[in-house]
């Protein structure tokens, strides 16, 4: 998310096994998503799922609207 917002990473990760992954910087990301729209689709789906998880687990610090 920090890559999209211009922020800095708050968390570091370490793989439990050998991983091959692309490294994309802030300059390259807009061109990559313009050339490969499916990259944007995947990223948006993942970000939405990550945001939804704490909300569904009542751990996001947000209040749910009252039930009708």
C-alpha cells in the first residue's frame, strides 16, 4: 500500500521458503499497470481483501453502522 500512497513501509516480511518475486518501484508501477491492466485488478482485489479482514473480525477500530 505504501508503494501506491507514497508512504513508507511500516512492516517488513521474510519468506519461509525460497521465493521469486518481481521488484517494482514507484516510478515503474504506473507504467506497469498501464501496460498490464490485470496487475491493477489483482492489486485492488488483494488490497480490498486485506482491508476487509480486520473489519470483519471487529479489529479495525471502526464502528459498524447499526443494523436496520
